[in-house]
């Protein structure tokens, strides 16, 4: 007594036919579909891009990722009208295909056509395939596609990269949900990236006009993760008539960065120092002009309040 492919569900006995889904086209239907469609889109695109990158490395050829995504989207919309399910690029099948000598579109088409023929016209024999045999095939595919070198280099890679990889694998395996694993991996990557970028901010000091002008040159990215470092780089107790802040090699990304600039300018003005901000790029200037308060009337009073 062993489970077979036929035990998992009835195989189709005819070719797909065009039909319209018999569902009400209203907001309630959209609320039901939307969460699943978003999950499928995120996981499908990520897995497809990862598969494309792997195939590019194996074949030493470039691929058009935009065309890949557009083709996948069109195909997933079309398959809904013939009773199919949304899908994405298959890492295991793609790697085995390439390693078996497949290089062009015909190899992928041949795999799909052969599978269609087997399911529709040879379904009686396909349904008798033991599930254990398919499990064994998938185990061998996993062994063949797994990057064993990544495990050996865990200690050599940056700790943040290793943590992201391990967390993604653990969440995916424990929840049986690739979307959750991808979400955790992307979230951790964003946190680590923000921390790294925030640490490269540098503020250099120099004097001009025989010490009457203090010049601060800001180098790096100013945003929520580096705003505290930006603030701590200025000496507000130093009494000088004029302060010039050169931001020609810096960029302000968010409201937190604009708020930090406001605090710096207003604290200097509160001590009676004239402040000049120079070299701001167009994107930063647009953000600062919209949200900054240091050039507005009563700005110092707002800061003290």
C-alpha cells in the first residue's frame, strides 16, 4: 500500500479549454484574491530572477530580466482563462535542463509539451507513479542544485550576510512558506544595509578667516540611521561668528535627515552664529525646501518649544 500520483488528485483527460472564471467581479472578490496574488507575485518574481541569475552564471550569457518578468505576468494572466495555476521559473528544472545541454527556448518548450502529453494522453500510467519515486527525484535535484560552497564559506562571509541566509532558510523550512522566508530575508537585509550606510557618514572640520569661520564638510548619506552621527559631529558650544556647512558630497534622504539639519542650523543660530548651507544637490534641496523649518519665521522658538 503506497501513495501514488493518482491519489493526489484526478489528472485531466483533455486539453485545456478557454473559459471565464465564474466569480462575482466586485470589491469583496478582490479582497479575497489580493493577498494571495501579492504573495504569488513577490515569490514568483524573486524566484524567477534568482533562477535567471543562476542560469546566466551557468551559461555565461546575459538575460533580459524585464522581458522575463513581463512574459511571466502575461502567461500567468492567460493561464487563468484555461483553468491553470500561476507559476514561476523553476530552479531545479532549469539547472537540470542546462546541465543536460539545454541552451535555447526549445529546451524549455520541449519540457512543457512533454509534460502536457504525459498528463493528458498518458495519465493512466502517470497516475501509477509512486510518490516516493518523485520524492527521490526531488532529493537528487536538491543535491544537484544546492550551493555547498555557501555552507563552507559561512565563516568567511560577513556576519550580516550569513545571518540573512540562515534566517531565510529557517523561516522558510519551519513555516513551509517561501513568502515568509523571503520577507524576513529582505527585512534583515534592509536593516543591515541601513546600518552599514549609516556608519560611513563623515563630517570634517576646518577654519577660515583666521578662525572666524568654521567650515563643516559633510560626506556620506544622511537618513534615519545616520542622523544621530550627523548631529553629534557639530560643536554647538564653540563661539564663532560664522559657520559654513558644505553638503556638496552628501545627500539627504528623508524627513529625519531634514530634521537633523534643522536642529544643527537652529542650535547654531540660538548661540548667535550665522549659518550658511552650501552645495546641496537638487534632490536634497527639493526635500529640504519642502519640509525644513530653519528658514521659516519663528524657527528658533519652535526648536526651543
